[in-house]
């Protein structure tokens, strides 16, 4: 565990989380959320939980982003609030 | 309204942070988890189950019941999306013709070629992840997700029809059910062999040339295959219904 590395990733995680909440365009919110998942995956792998990181990469960054994009395509692309 | 939401979120966050102070310290050797549970799993796992990857043996064997119900959650999610979105009545299908955006032929060619080349390697890697879960990170869940993702990639690169030809509606449903059934079925076989539910050491009575320890290893493998089937089928089911609006005609 390298705390400098952890700190950088955690700051990026916070930034991407806030950005994905604030994005008006739902498609970009979905993409930023994928980035969030990928950063979390890096964090898990760095902390030694390789199995969790593997799952996060496959489910969080991969498939759930696709599901979000599919849902955005079939509903609306802009948020009301 | 937004202000109230912000206050609630900050209050919840502070409460959670306050609750964290009650946790044992990071990697504290005196914490209950490090004094009772972890040493047992880390030292006895290989002797009790013959599985070098402790994560797999904990997931598949020591807390197998939990994993079984996780698989059931994935199955329930797939079935929920299917029942909510699937529209098979003729009136719904005729509703409105969809706009088809033609992409440029050379762009489509690049995407299709790359997807066609990628898909078999992804599937092979997924099978490796499932089968090699005993020795390296990975296992049924991750392998199943990668296997499902390969079909989703084909559905995006080509079109939905091409995937539906290979994974029919009925096939996905049956595979999703079969996965959960394999998992709980292995558990029930253990009960029929007069051991506890999901106590795989009972399987040594019916598997040829296995002692009690290897039977637990083989039981984990069987369970992982069930998890992989259920996850793969349900991911494809969710994607197909989401992307085609339940009409099974055109994807994204």
C-alpha cells in the first residue's frame, strides 16, 4: 500500500463522483461513472483485493456503463433537475 | 428541495463517518476478524478444500449460502427487467417504426471486424477465468460477466438480430434458470447424501476417485459454473430488453 498513490486515486474518485452527479447530459454522466468505477477498480487492486478489483472492472466499468447507456438511449438524454 | 437533500446527505455522511470510528484500526491484528476468522481461512483453506485462492474457497464453500443467494439476486434482477420491459403483443410491436440511422460503410466495417476478432478471445478468456478461479483471481461471477459482455459487444458491433440468432429468448431464460438450479442442486445433492446443505465433502460418495477434500474443490468448481451460467444469461437478458425496449427487434 502506497499512501501517495491512494491519495491521488481517492481525490480523482471524489472528483468523478461529484462530476457524474452534476453532469446535465446523462450520457456523459454514464461515461464519467464508468471512469469512477475504473478508479475504484485501481484502488481495490492497489489495496490487494484483486478479486474485488476484477469484479469492479468487469461489472462496474464494463457492463453497468453499457446498461446506463442503453437506458439513456431508450429514455431521455437531459435531466430535468 | 435541493437544500434539504444536501442537509440530509451531509448529516448521513457525518453519521457514517462517526460510525467508522468504532471500527477496529486498519489491519489491526487484535481485531475480532483477525483473531478468529482470517487465520483459520488463511492457514486451513488449502488443507480443508485444496483451493489455493482463499477468496474462492471462502466465496464458494465457507459462505456458499451467501453466494447462492447473490446468484438468485442476479437472476431476480434479470427476470424483473424481462417482465417489466418485454413486449410481445402484436399491438405494441406495431406502435411506431423506429428511425434507423445509417452509419458510413467504412466505419461499420472497422467496428464489425474488430468485434468479430475480439469476441472469441473474450469468450476463451472468460472460460479461463471460470476454470482457473481456484488458483488465480476470478471465478464464476467475473467469468460470467466477461462471457455476457462478449455477447453484448457483438450486439453493439453488429446488431441485435445477430446475437438473438445465437442466444434465443428461450435459451437465455433457460440458462439463467439452469445456473441457479445447478448451484442449489449441488446443495440439495449434499443433503440427499446425508450432510448439510452445500457441504461439498458429501460429494466424495458419488464422484469417482475423490477424497473428502478434493470433493470440496470439485464442488466449488461446479458451483462456479452455475454462477457463471446464471450471470451470463441474465446480463444478456437485461441488455437485450433494455436496448430493444422489450421488442427484440433493433438494438442501440
